[in-house]
C-alpha cells in the first residue's frame, strides 16, 4: 500500500521556503514556477510526521544530545539494510549540514593555499566552501561523450600527484550529472588517492535516490584502508527535511574523529542538535524504507515523462541519462542561443526558474538543471513553460531574419 500520494500538490508559498518564496534572490524576478533548489515538493512520510507530533506534544525543547546508539544505530542499520555496507557506530558523528562537514574537513586536512581536486561540473557550494576557506580549486573536468559522463583518469592522476594537492572532494552520486560511480571507478579513485596520500571527502547526500538498474556504493564498502576517507551525508535530501537541520558524517580514523568533535563542540559550539532533525532521521531510517522505494519509482516516472516530452516537443534538448538524484541534467548545446538568452526567455516568457548550467562551473555552460522532485502536474506545467520560452526565442530569430 502506498504511503504517500506524490501527485498531491501542496502550496508552499508563505512558509519562508527558499525555493518558492525567495526565488527572486537567484533569478531576479518573483512569481516564477521553480525547479531550482534541490529539495522536493513532496510531503514527508507519515511516520516522520507522527514522530514529530508526538515530540511536539511534550512541549519542552531543551538542549539535545546526539551521541547515543538511537541516532548512530539508526544510521548504521540504514547502511546495512539499504547498501549491505557495514559501518561502525563509533564512526558516526553529527553535523548541522553536509557542507559544514565538508568545510571543517577541509580545514582539518589541508592548509591555506593547498589544492582541492574536484570533478566538474560540480555542486555550486563546493566552489564557495573551497575558495572561502582560502584553498585552491583543482578541477578534474568530467568527460562528456555520446550523452554520458566518465572520469578522465589521466587528468585525475596528474592533479592528485601535484605536491600541493591534499584533498579529493567526491560527489557520490554526482550532482549535477546524476552519475552513479561504479565499483571499478571508485577503486581507481581510491588507489590514486592512496598512491599520492590524498584525503578523500565524499558527499553522498543523494545516495538513496538512484534508478533501479544502478547501485550506489559507499567508499567504506570499497576498501579496508579507511584512514584517509570521510563520508558526509544526511537523510534530509531523501526525506525532504533540510529545514529540520541534521546531517552526519562517517570518520573511521580515531584521531580525525576527535579533531572534528573538538571543532564542532569547542570552537563552533554546535554540539547540541535539533531535536526534530535528529528524531526525523531516526524515524526515517527505521520506518521509511518502503517510502523511499515509492519515491524512486515516482521520480523515475517523472524522468520518463520528461524524456518523452523532449523527444516529441523539444528534440533539440537532450536529457543526460539519469542514473541518480531527482535533478535532470539537460544538454541544450543544440539550441542556437547563449545561456543568457535562454535564461532571459525562461524567466520573462516562460515564467519558469530552471538552473543555468554555468552555476556548476564552466563545464556546465551548455546545460540546464531541472528539479523533477515534484508532483507530475507541476512538471508538465514547467515543461510547457520551457517549450514556450524556446518557441519565443525561435520566433524572435525568425523575425530578425
């Protein structure tokens, strides 16, 4: 029996929602239909709501401790049941967000002026957290051939071997391209990082949203040499709870784990977690696996709908084969328009907000990223608006000719 009606449309305006109420901040105009920020328009599972309501009825919300088996054991159980991956409860640490974890690990494992290797196009927050920590971005551009992304291992080794390279920042599964790295690819990455003594940080927040014919593997399932590995993740992306504030990271190395705790507790004063974020994570990981299966099926069907629409209505736009995430990466290189022209048409004629690919670096210049984690009704509306914008550009072109 289905747990959620993913077709249900919920009005999110007036809730201080980043994606809906503050769309003007990124796109310069209000009242756009948003497919931008990577949360979804789905209600969270009923089990999580019931847990939060029960806690709300208690009516006292004091300082909350996360360092116990209820929290850490739920994460351990999720990795075992979902990914057949064994992790130790001692590895699990709380963090307010994945990007906070990434930033702190960069501070702990490198010095100002050191190189951080990452694959581009890349999640835009990676650029910011590296540069604002006074480290140098060392890009390993992904290869794009025949609609598929692969790793340029020759270039990767060149960048990892640089004497100033201290960290490799992996996104697994990859945002925005949607790649799910194979075990062969992960083993090659691990071997190169070990060869050049480079620490690996893996942002795995999209790990649960994977198409049925692909398999996500955490790094901890690929090697027994875990000293130079940390995984940063959260239940928030999967269960649409980022506003509750809770993430976690896996640090197998005892010394680094203690250093992170000192930073979290003593320097940054963030050791008390959100009670709702922690409880939502525990509830999600214990009770909501069937809901995730339903979510994945719904997202997959949305992507099929998107592909069918493009094939019949906008054949110039190509959907990169979606292996993971609810973020469609669309190749618009066959359209004879600049990114600025396309965005202007989307915003002012289509009245729709779809992320420009150059948000994710120069390697994303000929792409747009569309969030399909939404009811089908909204997606269809958004696709019609995309078509309207492209047709407007075509009509302008014909007029000038």
